[in-house]
């Protein structure tokens, strides 16, 4: 009995040693001399490739949790005070409405993942028929390690609106439009902020989209855009009432934009995500912030639920528009979290490939 136990123990020790040796060889770690090297080696062995991290460390519930908070379903803490984000109407968010403080909420959230010098609060002036307002975008930078001047953008608008009912200043939940896209940006930050990439990733939260794309137009006026190599804009990705997984990829007619769209389509296939991508070229919409980039000849795509394509021009027979669009009923109750999370994963994995892990 005793001899068997000894043999067993010896085998266990031998297996552990062989495993560590294999890790040492596969991670190119030179001769191990002191205990610190062993610690480093274990850290190497648990550091997942970034795509595996995205696949393993995000869930539909984590994605939905951001939407619950951004749309006033769940309370949030801002500067230690509990509140609800019941409206994200741009006219309310920057006028001190107490339940419209999405901007300070987002700033606090992103500072969990990056240093203050990596964020820019980007103010701009919007003038309507009556007066001028100062609104803000939020820009977060993950600097590239090899070619930091080259930028890949992941964008979404975080403002919302309601029309023909209610009062947007006090209630505009916008769970699908566009807390669903904003949640992709927050998941991307959570998953990618400690990773290294060749190019700079800029994660941009636009305000004023619902008022004729004010935020993205202002961003392009205030920033050098010559080195933007690609933009993925995410707007409304949470509604799929027929569970067909149809996702619209609006590529437009520019070949470089179409390359990004094809990469997203391939990513969905290669990672076996449960989505049916529908490519839109001539019939792509310009009704979101990607259109501001197209106007400057910057390669960009829009990713959305099956909202726009009424003709059913590709794999999806017809569209499946959210009936609560721009209504007070656009709440988490109507969000399909499995579907939206699959799109979130596809988008983040595509950003990873565009920025190139370093
Ligand atoms: Zn929208």
C-alpha cells in the first residue's frame, strides 16, 4: 500500500514538472534560477490569448447589466450617490437633470479600466434655432505599442430620444437605442484595457446622435482623422423578436469599408457565433454616426440589428424592426441578451484583429 502511494506521488510530481517544463519551452522562458521566475512562468501560463479572453470572460448577463444601468432599470452609483439614469436625451444630460447623469457615470466606469490621461472629455457647441448648448463626447484611448499613430475606432452613441409621446427630458430609456451599443464599448474596455496592440484603439462614446449626428460631426472637426484606419459603429443590436440571429452589416460602397465588413463576417463564421450576417452595400443606411466618417472618406461600417433592410436583400428574408424604437417602451424587457451578446463578441473580436495583438 505504502509503495503504491509513493509511486502515485512521484507520478504526480513528475507530471507537474513536465507540465511546467512544457510551459517554459512554449513561452520561451530562459533558465529558471529563482522563485520569481516560477511566479512569472505561472503568470505566462494563465495569460490567455486575447481572443480566448474575449470568448471566455464575457457573458450575456455582463453585457445586459450595463444596459440595465444605462436605461434606468437598475440604480447606479455616481460619486457615492445612488441614482437612476432615466433619460439620456442630450438636452437633458448636459443641463444638470438629476436622472440624466450618464456622462459622469460613464467617466467613473471607464476610469475603473484606464488611467485619467487615457480619457478625453470632448466638449462641443451645438446651436439650434433658439440657443447654443455645450455637449460632450467621451473618448478613451488604448495606445498602440508598435504604430500608435494608427487608430482603430469602436464607436456608439449613448444619447437617446423619445418622440410623439412622453417627455424625453425625464424619460428616454433607450435600452436598445443605444445602451445596447454603449454596452459593447464598456465590455471592450473591460476585456481589452490590459492587453497590448500594435495600433491605438480609440473607444468613442458620442452624444447628440439623435440630433443629426452632432457628436460624431464635432469629433471629426476637433480631431486629426488622417490616421484612422477603420471604424466600427454599433447602433441598436439588442432586438431580435424572431430569434433568427440576423445582423445587418452596413458597409456602403467604399472598398476599404467593405474589407472591414468582410472581416466581421469572417469572424462570425470562424468563431462559430450564432448570427446570420447580412451585408449591405448600395442600400446601406447613413442614419448613424458612421455616416460622419464616410463623409470624410474614412473606412467605417455600421453594425445593427435587422432594422433597416426591408427588402431582405441577403440571407434574411425581411426586417424585424423594434416596435419600441424612440418610445418609452424601449426597455430591457425587449432586449434579446443572447443575440446582442453574440454581436458584441463579434464586434470586439473584429476590433482585436484590426488593432493586431502585440
Ligand atoms: Zn441610434
